């Protein structure tokens, strides 16, 4: 039976791999979009910005931060299934 420490190490390693895979996928999608002269939308300084292939930059929308009204503690289980 694996110890709790081993399970935590495996969980951290799995999380690191997932983060790296997401970064690789994002970078690849960005390169492909640039190669196909497609605009790319990014979030920078609280705004959604569209970068065109010709180098022009256009601000699309300002994002307002919303503070959550819920206080969650470590270990809280969230249910993502709709009720009903």
C-alpha cells in the first residue's frame, strides 16, 4: 500500500505534467495561428486584446475582477453536476 507521502508526490508530478502539456499546447496553437495569419486573443493587464498577424493590437473588452462571495476551505469538495 502506497503511503500518503508517495500519493502526494505522484499527484504533484501529475499536476506538473498537466501544466507542461497545457503550456506546450498553448504555444503550439499560438505558433500555428501566427503562421496562418490568424488573429490571437490574449488577456493582458485586465483587458482582452486581439493581436493581428500584421502587428496591430486592438482592445476588445476590459475584464472586471469579481470577488467570490463563498469562503472555501482547503479540502472542500465541489460538485459540478447540475441539480435535477
